[in-house]
C-alpha cells in the first residue's frame, strides 16, 4: 500500500514538472514567434501587392530570422492559393522588403507604395550570385528528372565549380521551371540551398507526357537582395523500351 502511494506521488510530481516545462517552453516560443511576426510589414498589412492587383495573405505561412536578425523571411500562400516569399531588411532604420509571388506559373515582383521593391533593394550592398548546375540530359517516362544547383558568392568563387564549396551560400531560394518547346509550362521545383550551398530536386516524367523531345529548364536563384538565372536544355522521352532492345 505504501509503495503504491509513493508511486502515485512520484508520477504526480513528474507530470507536474513535465507539464510545467511544456507550458514554459510553449509560452517562450509563442512570445518569440509573436515578436518576429509583429515586425513583418506584410503581416501588419495582411496584403501583398503587384503592379496589377492586391492579394490577401492566408494564415498559412512560415517565418524565419537570418543573419542574427538582420534579415527576416516569410513564405506562404495567399487566400486565393498563390505562393509567395519575401525578405525584409533594416536599412538606415527603414524596413525594406523584397519578394515575389507566383501568378499563373510566373514569379512576379511584389511592390509597395507603387515602387517595385526589387528596385528599392538596390540601395543595399548586394552579393553577386553565381551557380553551378547538374541536370539529367535525357529522362524517360516513369523515371525522375534530377537537378542539383549549388549557389556561390561570385566574388569569392567566380569559377563556380560544382564540386567546390568555397564561397557557397546557404538559404538562397532556388526555383526551377520546366517548359516544353512551345513554351508551355510543365512543372516547377523550388526550395532553399543547404549549409553547403546545394539544392536538389526531382520531377517524375509522366508516361503520357505531351510533346516528347526538347524541354527548357530555367533556374532562378534569389537571396532576397539580388537574383540571377540560367537556362538549360533537357530531353524527355517515352517508354525506355522503345530505345533499347531487351536483353
């Protein structure tokens, strides 16, 4: 009986300590996130604008603080489903925002007060970007097209050799768009570079893909202050058995 009482007391104490820790952790985390969100101009207005229209943001978004608080990043979707991303920097005590929104499969610059933010961001010293890209030359239906992009600071590594990591940049946004020979959108792949400056993506080629043959692969890299792009050619083919005899 005494053993059971001691066991119940021990469980109660452990539960109280654990539950209390969870509350403290959750409260601390919530305060930190709230403080970050409070500083975002986009979250203050709830609106993202382009030259043509305004978009209300939804409650589906992710915020991150980079470079010891010098840069804040937000990414999410609007209330009508458009994907967006934006960076906010403090320059001379003024918040400067730069970003893009995906409209009809094309990334369009976000604007504020009728000024394209990409032009405004030129006031801040930029890091010139360079990239090295590896991609599948030929891909057959039901096989994945693969692409890897490594992003560099062009001043530190102007040669941009894929195997090197010197001057590689982390947390750079990479967007890969594939179009067919009629310039019709096929798919897009996007994400951010890792600690070695690398982004990798895949696209499974559909068995009945229309217009087999030459496709254009456009790669855009964007660190929030500047961007650069390159285009490549790849080939999508049908059933692999049509090209190789059975052994």
